[in-house]
C-alpha cells in the first residue's frame, strides 16, 4: 500500500521556478498537482514505482518520455534501441562544462525522446532511466509531443547563465509530468477533465493507494 500526499498547485512564475530547470508553460493549464508516494522502503524507488503504476492505470497511449543525458549517452541509447523502441536523439543548445585531471571540457547535453505504446515498454523505459532525475537531470512524460527547448538567459545563484529551458505547449486534453527534485515525487499538469478537481484525480489513482494528506489536511481514510 502506498501512502500518498497530494498538493494542489497554483501555476505562477514562483511555482515554475521551484519545479527546476527554468520550466515554462506556453498557454493555460487547468490543473496542476504534486504527488508523493511512500511505501516505507526507499523513497526514490517508491516514487518511481508509483509513477509507473499511476501511468499504467490511466491507460492512455502513446506516451513520450524525454530525458536529458550526460555526454556519454551512447550506452543508454543502445539499451533503448535494442528493445526496438522508437526514439529520437537531439542536443541542447546550452553549453556545459566539467573538469577532469585539471582540464576543462565542454559539451552540448543530449536528450532522448522515447515513444511507448504499452505498459511493458513504459515500465522498461522508466526502470532504465529514472536514475537521471534522481540526479536532477530534466525528465518529462507527456501524452503529446508538446515539448521543446529554447536557449534563454536565466538567473542561477545570482549570475545570468544561458540555459536551454523546457517549454510545454498547452493542448486540449493533454497531460504532462515532470519529476520532483532527487526523484521524490512528480508534478502532474493537465487540461483533461478527469483531473480538473482533486476529487476526480483521486478516482484515477492506482488501487493500492492510501491518501494520507491533501494540501494541508491530513486524511484518515483511503478516500478523498
């Protein structure tokens, strides 16, 4: 049984900054929630597994999983390719630097978008790639191909930096998910009617869910 906390979020610039990666939303989103799951074992694994179960319960395909990788992405690409999944590889415009043996190197981060059409593919991709958002790399799952990156000047630690910021285009009946810091939960953004109230969202959750908190209110039963 997963103990689940749901937080209704109000979308504004402050909230989007808190989600990380300087994320932007083009247009209006009806509903946004933060969801955290705890089974009492490992918080990262609990949230990874609950996210997978949540998406399988929704029964909506295809899904498009996008994740930013490190420079040495070829091994991960080979794993995706060997399973026969459809995917694309692109590179962010931003330039990242790192140091090795006293020498400075730079690269344009690669990102993959993988299309999944059934639960088995979904479980496989999340299992193989969820370690990336636990290291705070950008990771998103969407019901449409509504994501693009735009190179922009943003503030980081009091300095202006050029970063490839993720933009989501709002579409009718579309939903997308991003991962919370260190993999401890996820954000759900949606224009679908089935998520437009927290009560409706609760109906869509996996059966092994025990809702323990909604916003600031503690819940002492499994229903909303």
